[in-house]
């Protein structure tokens, strides 16, 4: 997989992808990261990438030419020129595990990190294929959101995690029907008066399985009831699982 990021702060991303799973993916030749600075495509020769908005408004806007030409430079060298080009924006659909799984099947994708007040609308019209949001809050730039998306996608790739099955059984996983994970315990058996539930110590795998499913539903209902509403609105697959809509 090739992950491209258009960013004014490539060093921020380079440091982030050096550690943990993201760095391991490079060492194992599973992923290659490429960071492109739109300042290198500024039309004035001085690296200017922002300007005042037409119509008057506080704040500065990222100009279209540096961003568009940065993406076009990526596409010109890409083995997959039709790959997704994603603008990180409050306007985008919320990023979730389903989208992480879909992106993990791509051979390449590009993320555009905005800054300032926003980006010239023509960037969307000329090169963006979709928009994603990390949540209903405002960041100073798209770089932290890009790291979150890259981490969520890369950890799903084969040969990256030492235990891929663990990733597949996390919260929102397909085996959980999009629900939250159940409680987990490890040693010691008792800590400050709190004991590991007896059912987990009994060795009856059928009872453990039923307990975990019930706990997953309870925790989701208590903390994220919206996930139950979402699941209820999706058509069911054969076998009771929900459709991975594309």
C-alpha cells in the first residue's frame, strides 16, 4: 500500500509513522508513506499557500493551485492514478471502522490536510473524490486526523500486527456486529478487592462466549446507544450479520 499525505508539516507525519505499528509496516515493506508539501507547488515562487477570501471573512484560505498541483504530481507518479483522494474536513462523513476496512483494501490513497480557515472550494471540484471527518470538533490542521486514519487502516493490513485476529475482534469489528468490545481481565485474579468474574475462570467456553456477547451489548447500550440505532437500520446478512455496504 502507498499512503500519500499533502501537508504543510511533513515532519509531523514523518515522526508519527516512525513508531509502533506504523513504523513496523514500513520495515516489513507492507506500506510506503509519501509526504508532499504544497509549498513546493506555490505559484509565486515564495511558498505562499494561503490568501484572503473573496467576499470578506475573517481568516485565511488555502489556495487551490498549490493543493491541486500537489495532488496532480502524486497522481502523475502513481501506479494507481484513480486512487481515492480524501480531504480531511468537518464537511466529511465521520470516519469509522467500516471506512478503515474499506481503505485497507486499497492499493493507494491520498489524504489532504487543510489548514487555516479552510481550502478553496475548487480543490474539492478538481481533485477530491471524498471527504472524511475525525469528529465534530475543530483541529488546527488535518495532520492529527491523518495520523488517526493511517493508524486505523494500516493496523488492518496483513503482516503488520503480530496478531491480526486481535485487530479483527476489536470494538466495531465485524465479529461484534459493530458493537463495543466486552470487558477484559488479566492477572492478578483479585486486585484491591475486585475479582475477575467467576465465569471467565470456569473454563466453560460456551458460557464465556454468551457472557461476552451479553456484556458487549450491555456496554454498547450504556455508552453508545447510537451504535444500536445504526445497526437496527442496516439490512441483515444471512446468518444474522450486517451487510458491509460498499
